[in-house]
C-alpha cells in the first residue's frame, strides 16, 4: 500500500525521475523500481515519503 501511494505521488508530481532523484537523494534506479512496483528498502521509502510530505498513520479499523 505504501509503495502504491509513493508511485501515485511520483506520477502526479509532474517531475522527472532525474529531478526527484537529485532533490530527494534517492537513486534513479530505486525510483525505477518503485515505478515498476518492486520492493523498496525502508530507508528509500522513508526518504521518498519525507520528500513528498507523506506520513504514515495507523488505520483506525485495524490493529
């Protein structure tokens, strides 16, 4: 679910992967993996979430 959200935010940002990589510190190869729906390490996902201003919150319906 996190990966899907990151992918959507990247697509909607209108920025190239090159620009996102330079500004976020995440490599272009990792961004390519994200766009292909492949697994990302927690550190990369965290960097992208911070870059795009995303925050993880616990769902009220699940424990």
